[in-house]
């Protein structure tokens, strides 16, 4: 293994765990976090950068962890000849502008769910009244990062969506500038993703099932992510009928990294919901746990346009997020009172399968850092989903954090979902 210099560039401290992993694999690492309030994340785990542009000259490879403008930075460095993991302005827009992403899928020959865009609430309210149905309210741009603003309608006449739009008009008109109403489709929610080396997709692909609501049974506010069940696969119908159709366009952009497409599928077809044109969190940590090839080697070969001969574990992987108050809400006073700097204790030593999120280390003691209340991702693996599930929840019992909470049902719906997906032919 050649020792290399890795620079990780983050807006809000998402990729600290992978930076730590690359450091443990024997490389030099520096980690830059743009948001000042999040800069203590990963302190004591990885060396920090105060000036990413200066350190980009030092680095052999630069890794960007987000969209929201990171793609333009990545693209500029790539044009200078620097090996880069990251997107472009185009691939940022695939995620940040929901409607643009849908239209690009449509251009590529992928069926999409009917939707309408709005930049004010009154026309949206009028639209639902004239076209009664079940809809999903999806804010676009930076507002989509506030996951609790997403609303999934339940009523056939759309009355609950109308009432929610009226509430949003009063409370969040300054926050939500653009949003989408998407017709709600029933089926299995499943995502397909893969790594891209600037020219083509690299196999195996990843099939994953996100669990976004706060409480077991998909109850409570949307959180972004509470846990994910997944497995690696050779290309299947789900991949070839959706993400693969974007290959030539991504190659035009020279996209390098991981890209994921979340979908609703049923016996009538596949309906893409949204792109994640970057690493997912905690998805990348769960994926890394299943890699037999060092992730630093994978990144280096991807960034240099190679076709990596990389290997993954067979079977299944489950990752569960451990969180503390006020997650998933933004409440600085609650975070300071209940969570900031709380100790993270392991009954039987620090296990490798625990991945850090908003954590720092002081004199060897792990403490809660940042502002979000997202603390750890714990991963279990197994030849069956049940084995992976049993392992991850056994591992969680080793962890003590004041006021911690997590979902206890990640992986439960696999039995029913897999039967449907196999029956409909999407996993072949």
C-alpha cells in the first residue's frame, strides 16, 4: 500500500468517520469543516484543516462529502488535474433541485411520478382543491434539509395536504421558497446506488432500505435517516431500468463518487423519488463495514478513473443510528442542556463496528460534539437479514449514553418487502 495524503472537505461535519477510517488504514489525513458550530466534530480522531484550499495543494486526493455547492469546488479541482471524489454543479442540482432531477430522469427514459412545482402556497392550495388526491409536500433547495417539513398526505381528497399548506403559508413562507407537490404512490420504498469512476458505474451495486421516521413502525417526524438495511448485488432490473440510464450523462460530467436513487416500486412499475448525488449518511459507514477492500484504495482508484477490483461481503448489513435530544429538531438550548459534551461509554471496550457521527475525543474519552444530536451509527452484518439484525442490536447493548434513543425495528420489513420485490422481478 502506498501512503497517500487525503483531504476531506465537509460543509457540516458529515464524513468524519470515513476520514478516521482512512487514517486507520495508514494514510495522512486532514479534515475541513466549513460550519463553525460543527468544527469540534471528530476532534481527537483526525487531524483538522483550517484552510481547505491551501491544503488541497498538499493533498494527493480531495474528498467532498455533500452537494449545495461542493460540486463546483470538486469540478474546479478536477479540471486542475487533482484526483477528486465529488460531483459537479449538474450533479449537485440533481439532488438540490428535485424537479430538475425528475426531468433529467424523464429525459433518460425513466418513468416519473406526476408532480407540480410551486413558489407560493396559494396556487398549490388551489391545485389540490381542483385535483383531489393524495400528495407529498417536498420543499426544494436548502429547505429540503429540514426533513420535518416534508409531509406525506393520507387523505384521498387531499384535505390534509391543503390544511398543511395553509399552515406552512403562515409559518414558513420565508423558509420554503420553492416546493413540489408529488402524487403519492403506494408500494415498497427501496433505493439503488453505485459508485461511479468518472466514466461508468462500478459493480457491485447497492440495494438499500432507509428508515426515515423517528419511531419504530414508521411513526413520528421524518429525520433524514434513523437506520438502513442493505446488501450488495450484481446489476439487476431495478438498476438497469433507472440509475444505469443516467450513466452517459454522469460520464459527461466526470462524476466521481457514489450516487443513489430512492424509488417507490409496485407491480405496475418503478417510480423514482429523489437522487442522493453524494455519499449517504449513515449509508457510507454501513457500506464501508461491508467492504473487504480498504475504502482508501477504492477512493483512490475511483478518483483516478480506474476500474477497481474491489470486493464486498456477501449477505446483509444493517446500520442503526444512535441519537440524543433534540434530534431531529433544532433547539440549541435543549442540546446544551441534555446532550452537549455527554460521555459515550462502552461496557466492553471500543468496538470497530461503531462509527462516529457528531463525536469528539478528549484524553481518550468519547464525547458528544456538534449541534445535531446524531451521535453514532452501529453496524451489524450476517448471511441473513435476521442475523445482521441480531448482531447490530446486541452491539447497541454495549453502549451507554445519557438520554440516547434509537429505532428497534431496522430490518423488520425485509421479509415482506423482499417477497414483493422478487415477485415483481426487480431483484433479478
